[in-house]
C-alpha cells in the first residue's frame, strides 16, 4: 500500500490545481511500480536539503570539506554504472526506418511488454519522486515541460540542478499543455527489512524513447545521461522529434555571446562531438584585448524561428553536467571558478583533506588519494584516480561568465552556427560555408579522428553528423532535411545564421598541434564575426571561404608563418579521398539523404578537382 507524502499536498494527496492527466499518469505508474510512498517535488531549498540528508544517510553522498568546497558532495557510483550505455538506448518508432540508421530500434509494442514486466514492482520498498520540470525558462514560448518519476533521490537532486524543477513548472502544465512523461527506476526493489546499497542499479539496462508518443522509459541505471531524463533523452532525442513537427531544432550545441571592442554583440551556437572541448569553448577567455566571451550553455541548444523570422536559441538546461578530468586552471579557469562551491561530483578522487581531485586538475599530483572506487591511491598506481567519465553537476547561474541574457525567455538571435571536429589533417582552422546548404554538408559530414593511429587515414574517421550520433530521436537524414528547411525558412523571413567550420586540432607532419587552442580560439571567432560584419573578405577554397592574408593576426596567437600555412594546406589527393569517404558515408544513410547535401558534396568535389 503506497503512502503519499502529505506535507506539501492538498487533502486529496495531490498538489492543488494539478493537471488531471499528470495525476492519472502518476497513479498508473505507481500501481505498476508499487513504491512505498510518493513525494511530489516542489523544487525548494528545503527539499534539496532533505534529499541531501537522505543521500548522506544512504551513503550515496559524502560531504566534502566545507572549508575547501562548501556545500559540495562526492558520489561514488556502482563501478558498472559510469556512462551512457548506447547499446541499451532505443528509439522505438512505429516504423523501424524512422529510427535508422544510427539508432537501436525495437518494435514499440514488444518494448512496452518488456518494460511493463521489468517495471512491475520495481520501486518496492522505495520512494517514488514526482519531478515536474521545465526545459527552458519557465513560461518562455520556447520552453517545453515534462514530468519524471524516479526512485533515485540522486537523480532528483541532479534534475534540480539541471532543470527548472518543481512547483513553478508544475503550475505551467495546465490542461491541454503538452508534457513529456518520463519513467525512471534503478531497478532495485527492496524486500521488507532488506538493507539498501549506496548506489542501487541493475545489470539489465534500458533507455527507451517513443518518439511518436513523446514518452521516455529508463530502467537499471542512475548515471546522468541514462537517468537525468530531461537532458539527453528529452532535450535532444524526444525534442528532435517534437521540433520536427513544430518547426524548431534540438541541437547538441553550446551557446555563447561575444562582444567586440565596439560593443557589438553576437551569439554563436556550436556543435562539437564529445571530447572536442565544448565546455572549454563555451567558457573561453579571449586573449585579444577588448573582446569578451560569455556563456549561455555548454551542451544543448534549441533553435526556433522568432517573431521576426530570424533563428533564436535558448539553452533548455539550468546546469552543467561536465566531464571533470582535463578541467584545470590552465585549460578552463572559468569552470574551476564555477566549481568552487555547491557541486555534486561523481566518481572523482577524494584528497586526504576532504577535497576532490582528478587527472588534469593540477600539474602536481597529490601523494595520496582515495580513488573513485574508494581505494587508496598513490601516483605510482596503474589506474587513474578519477574515472575518465567522472562528472560535476553544478548550477549554470554559478558560472562567473554566465551571460545576462542566458535566461531571456525570447531566446537570443543566433548570428553564427559553427561545426567543429578533432581533425589532424585536411580540415582548415576556420572556414565559412558558401551557403546554408553548404553549411549543412559541413554539419552532416562532421567527423573526429581520435587516436594517433588514425591520423591522416581517411578511412578511420568517425563521422558524427551534427554531433548528434547518439542523440537523434529521428532518422538522421531527416534531421539534416529539417535543418535545411528551418534555415531556408529563416533565409526567406529575416536571414539565417552564417555557418562556419572550425578545427582546433590540426597537426603538423611531426605530430605537433599547429594551433594553440583555448583562449587563442578568439582569433577564429573574431574572423567569423568580421565576416558577418563584412569587414573580412575571405578567400575561396574547397571548404568555402577561408581567411585572406592578414585577416587573422596569427603571430599574435603565437603561430609561425609555416604553421599558419599548414593550418590551411589543401592536398588534392587527401581531399579527394576525403570526398570519397564523405560520399560513401552519405550512401550508407540511404535514400533519405537530402538532394541538397549530395549536390553540395558534388560541388565540393568539383572545387577539389580544380585545385
Ligand atoms: C551524459 O553522458 O550524460 C552526457 C552529458 O553526455 P556527453 O557529455 O557525452 O554529451
Ligand atoms: Na557519457
Ligand atoms: Mn553532450
């Protein structure tokens, strides 16, 4: 028999004025999962404190030394629950071809039967939290709503940081307002008297999306991307399906604001695959005097036509769920400042003083640590102290460079769209697409080379179109078609953003990075904005317009002339192989590839032939 938490509720056990469709759904899921009690989350600070003490008692959270890291905690996950499990992530569209070719698919009826069986009684002995949330500023025309039920207080705490969670969001879901239901269970019911573990989860995992009915079901994991369902599951996968119907785009993109010395303001949305420095770029500290970069988001952007027809964007999230290793004063001082207090860290190492540490946080490695598994660790250990996918969860408002317009309910006008990958060869430091369609070819064929072994060998590229490979809820080629259409509509109505490609990772013949990256990336950004302003002319190339002589002061970035030339070198044979690889890649996506994308590749090939 389920007891409903009374303290914030009306006499009927429900928040006052609640949309009956939510109450009915919560009742249905409660009958299926059979929790011991139900708590409706209000998003208050008092509730956050209650969650934290619950998690401390359960051993999930360890408080850090309040003098070193106030208000902050360390969570250690089950060692087998540390990352997104793409092999267990499904897009269950009615027709298999609508999920293809990049997603796992299962027949929705079969999946529903499988999940009903797994979820039956899955919350026994646990509390089911009802978590209403808004993606985007509450009340913004661009915001969309959802309700997640979960039996993990760690997930509730994370949702409280990553979304606008609680009573305000719940009040916005009035009858007729669409909302996305998301069911989550760690899949570890407790028998009467059975002792809990600090990080309950199940070996069996399912992260399931029904794009047509906009539903999410997740079972067996408490890890971020698998369990904080507002983020990747809703704001990218389900949102890509909703956006396709409603005329807006869910993008795996950071969002930033740049102000030039004249005070002119630009907004930029940029897509990079994982491990290409998206958070670093969003928090860039310019090395050119008079320029400022401010942060609006580091992972997800929703792009929608505004009243004037121009594309506007919001960051639908309210926090950062970032990878800790590699983040340090040298690489990202703004992130380090953001992480000074009120952070939940997961799977990082613990210092003897009760603070956190991870590889790359400081040059000096502590003599002794407790590693992410809770074991003694010294620098001679053969395993890292922090898990390579260890994370921080922190409110975006805490970021010292957060932009004053990051919560503008109207969104910000997007002046430039940037696609970037990690490419040792071929792709120049920066180039501008010749047209929107050419830009969409850049997005569709986005790729990264990750290992030294892959350098220069086109066959070993990992294509990650629009950086959405694991995050599209629709057929990837339909996602491209949608980008094309939204851009064409913007061009007609008021102007589409200019599109660019960047590559911070090109290497010389000796294997050395040719470009310093980090704060010096402002030089590329400056040229991008000079192009938009019409003060840089650019020069033609197979990749579109590249900086003409003198349009980037590469000496100021510490780059010698020979390296500068190498950053833009175009080798006819290598580029021909590159175009062949891109063509084979497009073919692998079948007949849904938009004709515009194929035509742009043919055009690029002709320009390569003419080299
Ligand atoms: C996640 O795993 O939850 C996540 C945010 O993924 P990624 O950092 O790869 O985008
Ligand atoms: Na991950
Ligand atoms: Mn991401």
